[in-house]
C-alpha cells in the first residue's frame, strides 16, 4: 500500500512539473529561446599579440556574438612556439583539440597531411568565401584535392635599406638587383644584415640571387638546392661573411639589424611590416625617414618569402559548423580592417587595399606579396628546415664546401619530400 502511495506522489509531481513548463513556454520568455535553440561554444586558440588580442576580445568577438547570439566564442591565447605545436598534435590525435586554431602557415601542411584537420572545401560556400582573398595565400592548406585552411592574415619580408648610406654612395634609391647590392656593400664596406641561416631568414637572399630550394611542385631538392644558381648564391653570401660584411653572429641568429639599419651601421636587412608597425608618432616618422623599403628584386622569379597565419578547424571539433561561421566572420572586410590597425596585412582583398591606402609603409610589402614563394608546404617541413640549417651552418663554419653541403642537404631533403 505504501509503495502504491509513493508511486502516486511521484506521478503527481511529474504532472505538476509538466504543467509548470507549459506555462513558462506560453509566455515566450528567454527560457523558451534557450530551450528551443541550442547554444554552441567555439573554442578558439590563437597567438595574437597584446594589441591584437584586445581587438579580438573587445571588438571582433562581441560583434560576432551579437550577430550570432547562439554561438559563444571562447578565446584562448597561446605562445607561438614548438610546445604549442606538439600540444595541438597530441590533442587533435585524441579528438580533444580546440575547435578553431590560428596557426602559422608553415604548420598547416603537417597538420592537414597527418589527418588532424577537417577539410573546409566541403562547405558549399567555400569557393565564394575564398574568392574574396588574395589568391597566393591558400596553397599551404591544399592537399590531395581538398583545402584545409582559411588565410586570415599574411606577411612577407622586404629589403630595408638605410637611406643615408645610399645617399652617401650617390644613390637616391636602392639598387635594382641584389647582385648590385652586394657590389655596393663590397665597394663601400657596408654591412648586409642577414639575420640568420634558417630558411625564413636566408632564402629571400638566395632566391633574389637566382637560387631555389626545390622544384615548383615541392617534390625534389636535388638539382635545385644544389644547382649551380643556388651554389653561386650561397658562395656569394659566404664570401661576404668571410669579408666581415655579414656579421659573424649570423650563425647564432644574427645581430641587432633593426637598430643597425636605422642608425646607419647596416646598409640593408630584411623584415616584415612589424619593423614599422611597432612604432608610433615621432619614432615611426624617424624610422620611415631613415630607411627605404623595397621588395626583394624578383629578377629570377618570386623572391619574397610568404608568411602569415591561417584559420583551421581541428579534428574532433564538436561545433564545426559554428566554427566555420566564426572563421568566415574573421575574414570579412570589416573584421579584417579592424585587425589591420595592429599592423597585420589582411588577406581580404578589399580590406588589404584599404590598409595599403592608409599606411604609407605598407606599400612595398603589398607589392612584394605579388611575388612570393612558399617554404615547401609538406608534412616534413620542420625536419627539412632543420637539415637546411644544419648544412648551412657547416658551410659557414667551413666544415664543408658550398657544393658539398648543399648536395648532402638536397639528398636528405629528397627523402623527406617523398614521405
């Protein structure tokens, strides 16, 4: 009898609860909206700077959430280092990665070719979205017929000359070829500010002198990295090093070429738009007046190295549809204009044009972006770069001749390109 009575009490409570829920719904309150429209959370890992993060969190995300109130973006700022890369690999392998990541384009091939990213070209509007972006920025995310990344900002490096040293040599503008730059440096005993031997630092000089790392399809280094043109280019850089026209510290990462170019101790160095964008007011004006920035001369083909960051959806994302909506928001014109205030160059063509018109120092970088080359967009690129650095170091330390070092490097790189 007691059991029957207990069952009756529980049944009455359920009915009462159901009636109560109906009365709430009938009033069309906020509770109804929550109950009838699922809320989603998009976790977004990024490596934005302080100012970039401020715009992201104070401008872009609030405006996105106002437009899409059912999607909540959780930004997580990370340090841009190898630890982040391996953390993402580990998490994606276990399907525990964040939904969206802004990652260096040099990482994208390794992640996509390892099956750690979700393809984006399966979305119906992918082609329409990418038509608004600079065309040469999407190659890093392409693999076996699918696209895995959406370029959100891009950069490249240009040659930055000291204006006073050029004037002293009787020139009103930089030489038209890098061969002429070398001749000028040797004649006037001017320093060339090569910042290091890794590919990001040294390849623009080598490409401007006619060298190459691989073929255009990134399948072969032999015949290119150890080809006559590349050997000649590296020999010229090595000779400048021996003549003390390139700092001896280049083997360990280079000297302070920023201040060297501005103060007149260095004829030319290479850097991205942050060379200027970190300054404001009088300091920016002083830097612009003291220097002349030009693209690396594309005499032998593209000579400016392409960098930047792409947005990707990680394997295991639980909100991939919402992640795609957020990614599209990040590359629309208004969002890109807002973020470009920090010095980043937009991938959105309309926003890029506005950026170029608004910042005088951006012009040479924008021009250089039309003549860029990619570091090999392959899974093993980090290992390829390690081999390249190791053999370039042996060459500059004169442990191997240029031909020997580049030939051995090319053979080892070929093995990685085939994997």
